[in-house]
C-alpha cells in the first residue's frame, strides 16, 4: 500500500532537488554563500538577514528557517491538487511570494521566470520552470485533494 505524501514533504523534496546541496564547512555547519542573484544565502535558500559575516548554522537552524520560509507559500496553494501545489511552492520559494501571487492571479506565467538578476536567461532556471509547469499540469489533471501539511 502506498503511503500518502504531504504537500510539505513533496514541496521540500522538489526544492531540495532543484536547489542542490548547500555549502558546508568541515565541521558540517552551513556557511553563507551568494546565490545566482547575488543575495547572501544560507542553508536551503534562506536570505533574510544573511550577510557574508553570518556565522555558520546548524542543521536545526537551517530546518527552522526552511519551514519559516515555506510557510507563507502554503496558504496560497493549500486547496490545489498536490503536484500543482508542490510545484507552485517550489516556484514561490525560488522567485518569491509576489511572483507566486502574480502567477496565481493570472498576471504571470511560471515559464517566464527564468532570468537571473541581470536579466540573462539561465538554462537551469529554464529547466526548473519547465518541470514545475509540467507538475502543475499533471496536478490539474488529478482530482483528489492532497493530505494536510
């Protein structure tokens, strides 16, 4: 019997696969790095308050920030089918809540958000947006609601 996957689990797995492993020091602590847009980041994409001099973070800190960073996104996709919701959380996590709101309101298209901070098309973002769009389409074809987060 298949085990139900929650939106939180699926969205987290998508984000982890798209973002890749974050840099760590020799003690296994997460260290700040500049993301593709030039923002200082730590762990799984956390940027709020992060600078080059931010001290290394533990797994518990990174997990807490990740949960906090994802939380606002879930409120916007909670009633959508599981795959569509998870793809949109991945998109919103990468592009921001404003971009997610624009897409949900029909003012934007996921596939158009594939540029870096200098407006260059990034092949990796193009691939990520395509995969998110495919998952959204598959999710829309499914009729059963997803388990609670």
